[in-house]
C-alpha cells in the first residue's frame, strides 16, 4: 500500500466530538463486508484524532483550566476587558534559541562537544527560514564560563544572525561581562540586573526578566525582579506580552536540573495571574523542550542548541547529557493567538510528496 495522507479534521465527513476533539468515523470507514474492521478505517480515525490533537498543540491558553487558544477569537478581548486593537492586526515571527554555551574559538564544551559549530548550524538554519523571523531571542547561557574570550567569540557568532536579537543571561553567564559584551545593542540597563522591556519589534511586547543569582546555578524571582515585572506589565495591560527568563519556575521531573530551578515561584505566579496579557513565559536552562501550565498562561522551555540533558525521570537517576539533534522554537503571533513550533536543526530526508 502506498503512503497515506493524514486527514485534516476540518474536512471530515462527520463532525469531531465537541468535547474531546476526536473525529467520529462513519460506518463505511470502519467496516467491510462481514463486519470486519477495515485497516483503512482504523488508520483514518487515528489520523483524524492525531490531526485534531496536533491542531491544538501549543495554541492553548488555560484560564481556570477551561479555556483553549482555539477559542481565542471569541473571548480574548472580553477576558482582557477591551476591544480589538491594532496589536491583533499584525503578525510576528520569533525564533527562540537557548543555552548555546559558547566557548573560546577552538575549544570544546565540556572538552567533548563543539558547541560553537552547533550554534553556527542553528544560526544558519534560522537565517534560511522562509518567511524570515522578525526577531531572534536567546534565553540565557550564551557562554559556558562567563569568560571574556567566550564573549568575544559570542559577539562574532551572534553577528551572523540577520535579524534583531534580544538576549538575557543564564547561570553560566557573568552579569558584568555580559553587559559589557552586549551594551552596544542598546536595550540592556547600565547597572543592576539585566531586565529589559522591548516594544519596538512588532505587535508583541517582550519583557526580559533577569532572575540569575551571581555565583549560583539556581535563579530567584526576587521581590526586586517581580516588582520590576509588575510595573512593566501595568504599563501596557492591553498589549500581548512575552516574559523571558532563564531558569523555569516549576519542577520538570528531572531531579538534577530541578535542584537549580527558579525559586520564588509563588510570588511570580501571583503577578502573572493578574495580568492576562501574558501570552507565554519563555525559559531555557533545561536543555529540553518542556511545556506546562503556569499562572493561567503557557510556559515553555526551549531546547539547547548544543547537548540535551538526559530525560531521566527516576528520582535517583544519574545525571547525564546526550548529543541529540539540536533544535529551537519558533513562535508565531497570528493576530489573536500565539502558536509555538519545535524546529530540529539539520538536514533531513525530504521533502517527500505527501503529508
């Protein structure tokens, strides 16, 4: 049998179940003579269900555990207590890289992996996207040891990105060296934590929250950081907003990395819950793509452009990393919803003449 195309649930001859989002199949699709179940019917139903689920992936914004982003056009504005604005009329495409752990030229990450070459490959992939992203964000651990020679290489590597770039530090960065290396980009503060607000890159506002603690691997949503965030969110309550931070404020189930997550999550959650314009909280640190609900919004961590931390969920699992295919995220603001895609870096077999 030749390859079968996945069926778009919008064109199914029978409607999807309104609650489950699963396509219901007609009798002719599920039975053959003698009552035998048709393999085609089973595959068709499976494809419909998968397509239906995929159409919801990364597009929901939970509110009280009920609201999905597919319903956004109906109730988004009432939830914000406002009428549609020009922010919903424009689109925005954001490439989201994280944790490149760049090293001085010629040196390997952990003495084993060429993180510099892997980042260059990710940048080449981003530059080749069609359509091109409007903005590139990098959520921390730009370099591995915070050394001047690493930042010198990072400046060169980042210069290859053809679009505007916004970055915030991670636990492997050194705050003052980071500030000195990237001060010329014009969005970082001259003193203190490296928080930033960027509203000139399209319809979505970007808030970078520096939760790093100098000399420590964990982060903290401190009173100072949360006060800064709340003040910025109050400035434009009607504008779709992304909040960037390095360490995520939740438990991933990977014990070795959860020991160094973001403390003060209750304080942060209270602020974000009171500001429904926050479309995503975007993090790094975990070296894996992870998604969860947090503070009535969606929180995702981006994979690293270098090694992946092993997905070992046993509490006593031995920490490890793998050289998995690197990847980045692509966030598309579509006028009234934010859609997130996972993009593997590299060349793969295809394109093949089916979908």
